[in-house]
């Protein structure tokens, strides 16, 4: 296992071990949270909005698999863009969230999703690419009901592959995973370990490592770093 002395010396041992850990992590985490929710992420309005909805759901104190299931239920019920979300009844949103198991927060979240969709329609004509053009997109995101600081981090973590001006975006939860795996606790250093197109997968995998210690231990063992 790489020691602090190895890392401080800047030797190739640390670099090689870090890359082996990252490879093992990506091998075990082929699908990001958006992919698990059925989102084919592209820089177009509907996938960006779906990623925002997922970020809102994931930011609550609830298991990630339940948030993913709730997002899929919303999308399967036709609420794939801001207009469809805003036009859906409050009860329809509640029912879809409940179908996904999102019952502790279903009523409040239904209200927030409706208000957020209306804001996006009023301010950006439902197109988050227009929000991207704001002087401070992070602040603009935080104006959306239900998103919060954690949701902003999740959204930007997921879209950094198509909004590269935010890369490398490694939020606090992803940094927790990096520390658990003995990787550098620096977005820039982590970003140097993978091609730019893999940054979203790396950040997502680090979050999984933070939330799932057995998986993190398995990654370390596979990389020979345990």
C-alpha cells in the first residue's frame, strides 16, 4: 500500500498505485447514478432537466437507490421535462415518488418539483443551457426550489463531462471516497488520473466508495493497495 512517505516524495509508486485504484474503481462502477436512472446525458434540455431532478432527489437524507428509483418512476410517468413536471398534478408527482419508494419526502418534494419546473419555464424557457450562460451558474442553480448546496454539487458533478468549465468537479462526498481509497484529496490531482471524459464516472465512483465501505475494500484489494 502507498505510504504517506511515498506520496510526499512524489515518486512513481504513488502514481502507479493511484492509477491502479482508479482503474479498479471504474471497473466496478460502470454506470453512473444518471445512467441507473435511465438518463442518456447530453447537452440538451430534457436530459439536463432529468439530471437536475435526480440531483434534487439524491440530496435528501435517503438511500441513493431509492432516489434513483423515484427518478425513474417520475420519468416513466411522463415527467421528463419542466413543462410536463409543471403540468402534472401534485398528486401525480406524489404517486410517482411513492412508487419509487420516496415516501418520507414525497409530498414536500412534489411541491418543490412543481415550483422548480415553473421557475425554469419562466426564467429559462425550460432550458438549463440558458442557466449555464448566467454569470454565476452555481448561484442560479441554488435559486431553484429544492436543489440546495448538496444538490448543486451533485448536478455539477454529473454534468462536468458536458459542461467542462466545471471540471474537475469533486465535491465533499466524492473527496470522502478518495480519502477512503487512499487517493489524493485534491480535485486537480484526481482529475489528472483519468481522461476528461471519465471525470463524471470517477466522481460518481468515489461517492459510491464513500457510501459503501465493502465496495471500497474490494477496490483496494483488486488494485493490490489493501
